C-alpha cells in the first residue's frame, strides 16, 4: 500500500529504522510536524511554545512547529482535517469530537493541567452572581476556543441570557479594558496572565457558582467536574475559595501519528526535565501531575505510544482509554 502525506512519510522513515534495528533518531532526516495552538495572548500558548522547543531538542527525528489557531475547538477541527499533527486539547472539545463522524481517529497524548472556569467581571460592575450577567455584554471566551463553547453551554443550561460579545482573546481584552463589556470567562489555574492583564487596567472580581449550579452542570456535561477555585492574592482582594466547574487541558493527536513519536513525547513530557521545560513556559504546570491527570481526565483513547509508556512503567491504563 502506498503511504503519502506528512504522517505517511514519517511512518515510512521510522518503519525502515526499526527494520534496520536503528533508533528513530537515526532516520535520515527530521520530519516536520505541526502543533495547533491557542491564541497568542494565552498562557497556554507560551506553554506550547516552551514544550515544543524542548521536544525539538530532546525527541529524536522530529521538527515541530506551532501554529496559532485560536483555541482547542479550532485546533481539533484542524487536526481532524489533517492540517496539523497534534494540538491543544480540552476535555469538552475532545468529547464533542468523539461523537463526530471521524471521532474514532482521535487520540490523547496527555493532559497537563486542570482547567477551572473563572467568571471575571469588573469590580465596579455591580454584578455579584452568574444570574446577574443576564442582559449584560459578556465575552464567553476567545472566538473559536473550547472556553467559548463551554461558557455558552453553561449559560444556556442555567437559563442566563447574557449578551455574548464574541471576539478573539486580544480583542476581548481590549473590549474589557475600554468598558465595552462587563467581563469574560477565562479557564485556567491561578495566577492567570490574561486575567492579570485585565485586572491591571480595570480591577476585576471573580464570580462564584452556587453548589447547585455546579452540580447541575457536571451532571449534564460529563467532561466537567465540580471544583474549588483559589485565586489567592493575584488579583487584589478576592474570596479565598470559589465554587466552579473544571475540565482539563492537554495535547491531542490522531491515530496517524507514529507510535514511536508518541512514545518519545510521553517519555519527555513525564520526565523531570520535561516538567521543568513546561514550567518555564507555564509557571502553574507543576501544580498538577500530568502522568496522573492524563489517566483521570482523558475522554479519547490514549495513543498507543503513550499506552506503551504506561505499560513499561507498570501503570495500568483503564480499558476505556485503550485504543481498539
């Protein structure tokens, strides 16, 4: 059978290397791969740039570039079209993709951080709860991002009819700073650089969910779990703890990525040096254990290369995450 395209060329090169008893790094030329990324103002974009730079030095036989696509939903759409080889992933967008026509091709590389939903409004807005967002100009997240779809689904489920201001990350931040919107939803651990930028020019307030709201959302959407947000002192005087819901964020791929490449990426990501590289790009990266989080949060099957890593470490992979 003739193999074509980026994935096919990489599979051919690695196949020859294995047949000759060579390592992937002994392939005659590095293969170019692309990673779909979130918008450039996001802390997760900095994370992706940092880990890809690390992989290009440490993972044999590959040369990976980062393509800014706007968010997990946009990146996963590009991934399923074959336009990128891997990309930023959120459990909600993976869950939706799994239900689609070609969802059976989706594979998980790993998840690196829990992703609590942060509902941000201006401190002087007079808004004290999610229900107070009704009729207000509010940005649900960067256009094309998984956050945008999550916020819209949550508000619809709770019957809150906010006036949704749809914009990319930088345009939404500008709209908040210039008082055209009252706030925005931003997913991520604290401190969050995007929220800090907003707070620096227009002090913010974080809105809590009620217990009933959070439980209703988690019951309706299985990719969410109830969580407690802890903003600390990163944005002025905020509550010590807020009820919210969370997903998880990571990197996905498809079954077209060769097993050897996925295995080497997993080895690097879960190593001490890989974690140090991740923290350099995303300081909150060390607040989660990606090896454990991947098994807990993934909704798409693990790529066989990642499953191989776990097997070699003697770590059991749940049946639901084993590719059929």
